[in-house]
C-alpha cells in the first residue's frame, strides 16, 4: 500500500519531465507507440529472484523515466519463481509480464518450452553476443562466483586464491576447518548446482575438492545470505562458489568478511530476463526490459544495485569490463544457451547428484 | 430435546435445516478439496496441470528408493519419540508444582510457561542459532567463562532437546487441567503418612491423571512429525533431514517442480499422523470420562513444598531460561547489531539499521499490517465460522455431527506446508476462487482450515458450559433452533468467544508454514516472510521481523491476561 503512495509521489514529481523521456535516444521513432501503449497498460508485473530491497534503485530510476508505469515487483527464490510461472500459465491466469532469474537453466528451459515472447530489443546491437538467446531471453548481469572467508580467523597463506588452493587449505588444516566450510546445497539451490556442473568442466582437480569437502564435513545452505552470515560470524570460515555480487555488497559494510576472485578461473553468472508469452502488459514489459538492457539501466546495475553491468560500454563500480581486465581470459561466463539445460533432465540430474554424494562420502571415509 | 412445534411445515423445517447443511458442506469442501488434490497429485508423474502427465505409482517408487527418505523418517521418529520423553515428564511435574503446591509467583509464572506455544517455531529456532549456536552469544560467553560450551544444537540430539523443551506447554496445559478436576484429598492422605511432595507427585497425583498424560504424549509425538521450522533452521545445514524438510527439499531436487514426489511424501506423513489423530480422539474421550468420575473437587489444599521449594523454583527458572529467555534474547540482540560472532565487539556493532530497512520496505510493512489484519479481522471471522460449525453440531448426536467430528481432525494430519500448496492450486485452478488468489482471503482460508480442530475445541468447550435446560426452556416456549442459538446460547458464550478470538489471534500470528507457498504480493504475512527471508539469507531482517512478531504475540497475550482469558481450554 505504501509502495503505491511512494510510486504515486514519483509519478507526480516527474510528470513534468516525462514527455522528454518518452523515446530514448537512438530508438526507432515508432517506439513512442510502445511507450504510449505501455503507459496505457499502466503497470508491469515482474517476478524476480533478486530481492526487492536490492532492486529498489532500479525501480525508482525506471519510474523517473516512465512515471506512468507502475512496477509490481515480486521477489521469490528461483525455484518458486519457475513453479509459480508454469502453474499460472497452465491455469490460464497470466501472472508475470517479466521473468528475471539467476537460475539461468530454468529460464532457458521456459524459453525452449515456448513460454517466452519473442522480442528484439532496440538495444540488441549494443549487447554482447553471449547475452542474447533466440531474441527472446537476455543475460542482464555479470556476477562472479567467489570464495569468501572470515577475515578475523583466516589470514595469510590460508586465504585460498584458486580452486586447487581451496582444496589444499581445507585438507591440510583439516582440524581447523572441520565443519567450517560452506557452499550451496546443490540439491536445493539451482544456482549452486549450475556452478558445480561448470566446475567439473573447468577444474581438473574437482574430484580432490569433492573429497576434501567430504573430509571436512562441509555445511550446505540454499542461499547466499546464510553463507555470508555464517562466515561473517565465524561459525564457518570459508565459503565456496558464493555469488560474488551479494558477497561484495555485504563485504562493503561488514569488516569481518573477505572476498576472493579465484585466479585460475572465475565462473560468471548472468541473470536471464524474458517477457512472458501470456504477459498481460506486453508493452510495459518491453519498456522495462529495454530499460534494463540500456546503458542507463546497466549503469544502475553496475552501481547502486551492485550486480555487475554486462555491457562493455558502461562505466560503474561493478562492470564486466573491469572484471575482464582484472582476470583476463580466466573469466568463464556461463553461456546463455540451451547447453546448460541438459541437467534439467531428472535422470541426468539425479545421476550427477549421486556421483557428487558418492565423492563426498568417499572423502569422509564412510 | 424439545419436540418440533406442531406449526412447523415441511418448508420451514427445510429453511431451518439449510444453514446447518450448508455449513457442514462448505466445511467439508474446504477440508477435502486440497486433500483430494494432494492425493491425486501423488498418483501422477508430473504436475497435475502438465499436459504430459501419466497416472501411476512412480512418485512412491521414487521416494521409497531414496535413501534420504528413510533417513528423514528415522530422524522424524527419533525426534518425535525423544521430545515426547522430555516434554511429558517435565510438563507433568510443572503442572503438579503449579497446581498442587504452595509455590509462589504463580500468576506470573503461568503466562511464561505458555509463551513457547505462542511464539513461532521459526522465531524460536532462529533465536537458538543466534544465542546457542557454535558462535552464539551464550555459547561465546560460556566459553569465555568456563573454557568450553559442551552442546551442539545442530544435531538430532540438540533438536530433540529443544523440541522437547519448547513442547512442555502442550503437556502442561492438559496435565494441569486434569489435576484441577481432581480432588486433593488423596494427596493429603499421602502427605499425612509422610510422603515428600515429589513422592506424592510420582505415586499419587500423576498416576491419577494418566489418561491426560497419555493423550498429551500422543499429541507431542504427533507434533514431532509436523516440526518444520526447527529442523529447517537447525538441521538443514548439517544435512539432517526430517520428513517435512525432506518434502521441502524435493521442491528443487529434480531441477524442475516435483509436486508428485512432495505429494507422495505428504501422503506418507498422513499415513503416520492420521492414526495418531484418531488415537488422540479416543484418548481425549477416555480422559474426560476418567476425570468426571472423580467428581467435584473439594476445596483444594496446597501441599507445602518446604525445602523442595528451591528445587522446584530452580527447575522452573532453568526451563524458562532455556526455552524462553535464551532464544528470545538471541532474536532481540541480533535485531540490533550489524554482525556478530567470534571476536566481534557487540557494543561497536549496535544499530537500528534493521528496523530502518523494514520501515522503508513496503513488502515488509505490508507483511506486518497483513499479519495484524489476519490475526484481528481474520481471527474474528474465523471464530464466527468455527462458531457456526460448533452450532451445527451442538447438542445433536446424529450422523452429521459425527461426520463433522472426524472432518475437523483431517487437516491436522497434513503438514501445513502442503496444505498451503494445495490451497494455491485450488485458488489457481478453481475459477470462482481465482480472483481471490492474491488476496489475504487465500491465506485466511488456509489458516482457518489448518486450525479447525483447535478452534472447534475452543468453541465447543464454551458451548458445553451452557446448561441444556436454558436452551430447552426457550425451545418449549416455541423458539426455533436458530432463535435459540441467537438469543440464548450465543449471548451466554460471548466471553468464551472473545477468549477464543484472542487465542486464534495468537495462533495466526505465529503460524508460518501454511502461508509459505501462498506468499505473493498482497498476501505477505510475517510467518511466511520469515521462511522466505531465511532461505534468502537476509538474517538481520529475519531477526527484526521475528522481534516484531514476538511483540505482536506479546500484545495479544497481554490483552488476554488483562481480560482474564483462560489461555487454555
């Protein structure tokens, strides 16, 4: 309710400048019609895995540009997002206009299942090739998977700088790290699962790491926030494959938390956005999507939202460009393509999980 | 029962019966629709709304072949059994001390004893993590003082002890009301021949209330299978699963929704809990019979505790400390600091940031408002509905009444988490209800169904206090049933209803699992937000909202005490 009041206030405050902002520079002239139709729809319903608090600067900035489009922003975890979206589509009640999720594989699957609307954004030419899928889905961010550590209790040599070092540290200091290493519960977290699948591709010593995990009796969570909290408090000491965007935000205000970008290779995830096939506000959805892909939206993502802008022509605190400069060819973005959906086949997924568990069990000596 | 007045025509009889039949049918629909959906879903191999579904027993085959399922079942049995062994003796002893002895400060001890049953298990569990986890406030203080803190709450044993301690009120409530209805003469006889108070409790009082203790043992054992917040918060990181968290975990195990597997697990849980619910019903009947045989209690004489007083006081203090103070102070402390743990100076980490964030976050403010709304307005509506159901069976001993008796027990046996999911399906796929999906109505309906058994018991205990001759007098004067209910019974039970409203308010404030899947813009309630935020890891916000939740419950409790509402039936 209070959001409505706030948005109305925005609408009132920026109504004056609205006329100027209608068609962004470089967009085709007929884009004015899309904006007009979007204004008529009056709102856009977004389902997102990014929590509302983090998305707030984006919503506010969007409303500066488009004061007549109210943003109904709903955050839920990526599985819930997917489940709700398919149920709503099956029941014939459109729910989301825009889907925005870090579970890249699930997003691609929805596109492949024909639940996305084809839309060529006017921004298309300016986007990196890897970020566009079938002119339907778009990668919007560039978020590294990082290691985190407790700064008070883990120092010097023990701070792992690459994947092999992570395995080495936790197995050579087995007593200290017993039960104090954490990562995603890959049975619960789609993102965690995706990272580990990619790890097996890039890291030849993955088996050793799995054994080391098993040996330390590592702790698993389904969310990044829990890992950050527990490592910061010292209940755990090291975190593996943590979503770097969230870690960076917390590390900024939490003196106890350290973040490492692995030197051998750094996985990068890109939040995938698409417009729902049965969107009730398709034009507003287009305007929102274009905004996110635009330089303006990306700048927001790279600064206030702290998710790393994926466009190369953006200067902000967190950008793909900076990350690429820092790490060179060791950045490994997870492709926005159907290649990553192979483990959504339940048989293959269960096999992978079984192997993972067996490796852990072997490590723990059970 | 008065005979039907001669002036009644068949039509007017139908009119008089219609509300009753309607009430019962609506209740039955609200109970069976979600349950039927769950059963149906468990017999498919894909979501029931998927075009590519096939019927079969694949879901059951899958979970029975999954080692995690058996591990989770074993843990559920261990925890349920263990917590029963802890909660029953402790609850019984506390009841004895409170009801029968000259212990002082009873009026303020009693509300404290009941606190754990009104605080959300999510909040309590989270409080234990912050207070008594490996780097919790109390753990670190203990370690600094004594060099070691020899407990681990992240273990089956730890969870069992916590679950046992926090379920003491469930036993206490039944044990103390059974003790109330016993005369104290037998105990005095034992005292006269020189038995110590402890001996009296063990050899005289407690054996006399055995049926009630048995009933509460079954209840606690049954609640053990329903545990969700506690194992979610304390067990998950260690990979310790119980049936309800196993069910929750299945949401994502296949990568895509595995509703059929979740439904199959739910049916397995029902297969265990429903017989327990029926057993409870039998025992409750038995215990009432037992207590009434003892007849009217004479003037209660308090047993002097003498030197035992200190032991009793210490026992109560220790329990209140571990089951109430430790978790709640943990929550409160966490809500006011930016970070915590080993090597953190708390005085430097103090902040009001959490509450500023909550204040500035429309969804959270809406969650708080909705939680108040669902407790106050929703609670009132719920009590109205329960009263209608209560009247539908009041003083009628026919098939319909027996049907309702069993009907209201059904939802109790299904985990709240899945009832919520089933209600989401109902609201998605049952056209007349679809416009209400994103409104608080969906949450309210689910809550009302889940707490049916509890609420009806509150109402019927009020109804039973109305002596039949008052109603019969009106009936013989020619009033119809509806008129009797409206003009005689209802006014007489209004204080009972007011008390029920307050209790339902507190229960609705504390409820969490049922709303997890119903959480959507417009339906935010603190309980479900806590689960979601916990999963999302916004721990500071979890602490802030938990504290707000505790305050809401506290206000309810305060009002209840102020008006002298009996906190139990």
